[in-house]
C-alpha cells in the first residue's frame, strides 16, 4: 500500500491519567502520522514527517484531532434491530425482543446484511475494534468474520452458546456448542486481524455441562478470549442463585468452570458482592462498564471507584442493543452521568484514555492498537470539536484547554464529530453513504 500522511492535532496516551497524571497525554499540535502498509511508520511534527516521506499523499486534517480509533469491548451485532425496544428490564427484554430478533440471523443472507450494516456503523462512529457477540448460529459468526476480514478490521467475536431458558431456534447443546465453537476457532482465530471469544451468553442460558464445555474450549485454545454477562440485574442474579444453588455468588458459577482470567470480559458488573470484586481482581478479569445499557434497562449504577480501588481491570462498552448508542462518545457521556450519580468524578482525559489505550489494555492489545505510536496498526480517527453549530458555539469559550475541549466532545459529540476513520491506514468513513 502506498504511504500516506495524516496531518492534524495528534492526541494519544502512553499511560493512564488517573495514575500517571496529565503527562500521560501526548499531543502534537501541528503533527502528522506516516502510515505504511497498514502500520504507523512515524509520528512527529508535520515538517519532519513530510521531509521523511516527500512523495507520500497527504490527508490534511489540520486543526482537527487525530487519535487512535475507539475500541468497544462489549456489543451484540445481532441486536441492530433490537436497539430502542420499549419498556422492559433485562429478562423480559431478552424474551420479548432480543430472542425474537436473534432467531432471524439463522438466515445467512439476513446475517450478512446485518453484519455489513454493523461494520459500516462502527466505522461511521469511529470504532475500529469491537468485542462482539454473534448469535447461536455458526453462520452468524462466519459472515461477521468474513466481512471484517474483507475490511481489514481488528475484531473479536464468538458464537453465543445457549442450551436452556431460550427458544428452541436459539439453543444448541453442550456437544454441539463445543463442536461448532471449536470449528469456528480453527477457521477464524488469528486469521487477518481476527480473534475468537468463547461466548457462553450468561449463566441462565447455559447448563453446567455447557459451562464445562466452555472451560474446555478456553483451555484448549490459547489466545481465545471469553465473554459473558455478570451481575447486571437483580432478578437475573436471583435466577442464577436458583439455578446454581451451590454457588454463593454469581461469579462463583463462572469460576468453577475456569472462565475467569486476563482474557475474560464480564459485561455489566453492576451488583457485585465483595468476594466477586476480589475474585475479578485476583484473576485479572475485566469488568465492562455499559452505561447506556445499564440506564436503559434500569439495571443499576456501575461503581468504577470501587473497582479501581480494588484494582479490577475495567473497560467501557456500548452493549448495543441493550445500549442505546453505537457512539463511544455518547457512551462516555452517559458513563460520566452514571458516575456523577454515585458522586464519582471522571475527567475527560481519563475518559478518552479509556476509549482508546485503556480498552486496548483491557483486551491485551496495547502492542497493536490504542495509541498513535510507531509500529502500531494504523487504526486512526479524525475528530472535529466544532462538528455541529452548538459545539462550535460552545468551543468559542475554550481557551486552548484540551481537557475542556475533550469534555465538550464527549458530552456533545457523536458520529457527526467523526470526520474520518482509518482502518489499517485506509479511510473507511468518507466513502460511506451519509
Ligand atoms: N444478558 C444476557 N444476554 C444479554 C444481552 O443480550 N444483553 C444484555 N444487556 N444483557 C444480557
Ligand atoms: Zn451484552
């Protein structure tokens, strides 16, 4: 691929502002990124980068923020037509809307349409990597990975495993779930920029035999991730305790089958008992904060400070379609408000760190994505802090304070603020239909 220079105000983190202070943010006001063969070949002042690659084409975004692509650590691609379904909390919402829609992904052509829409939407929103739930149908995984591979995107996904408490059209059984997952791992894991996540949906929809099979898949597949849901909703937790009477906590169910670990991402974690916090920390598992979903489904308020205090690894995610926005900016907006409700602060620098390097660290991908640094993959976005009249108007009162500008972006910004998205150095937003 020909070399390309992306010019703008380069913004990237090399550490977590909460721990390392504001110095964790690295900015070059008139900077440029040199991209070669899908990777970042150099970063610096625009003059120096031009001198280094005089023949490279220049994408001139002077004045706009150039930063790493957003990373979404928990989202359901199968729920693009479930988002904004009225009036239910988790268990009713699953039965009434989600399980109805997910059955439609049995049809490969339909799944294909949905996967394409989903990836277009990710890029429109500036999200370049996501950790994705497909459905129980292996075809839903094939079409998702196939489309991601064609687009050169770094994606993590897996076939949902469910063998009870769901409609027949959405269930497998422990052996089939194992066999299908195994075949998908063999077909897709490590191909292009793709990784596999073993995906038992949650304790309610898996028998002990299926959770056992999930643990076996993880043990047998080095490099595989694990994703599931945990402690999202009070009625959910009560049901888990009925189904697994031997378990003192919800997390103990997953723990018994070997599902905790540094590559395990637990969605929600809203109602954690103290022993669960300790077990998440000890296993270096990740708790994915899904604020728009937790508000929309009336699930509860995530306690970021408690998890930070106990050194639990935390990530941020949309959880569409329980979540109500594909935008990581809008997700950060709602996260800020959830934390406000709990009397917690969340500075803009910490929020932008979380959406980029923080989430890449949560997925163990910090040596590949999440920063603008030489050698990393060139997943880059361009943000316009004046994208709407109201944003431009508000920006008039900012006197060069980057934290204030970023806070405005996360409160008022959405896909309109994403001027361009580059995936492995290729622009993928400007060509999309408006
Ligand atoms: N718990 C089990 N499945 C789901 C799902 O699809 N969405 C959410 N928000 N929670 C779940
Ligand atoms: Zn979810």
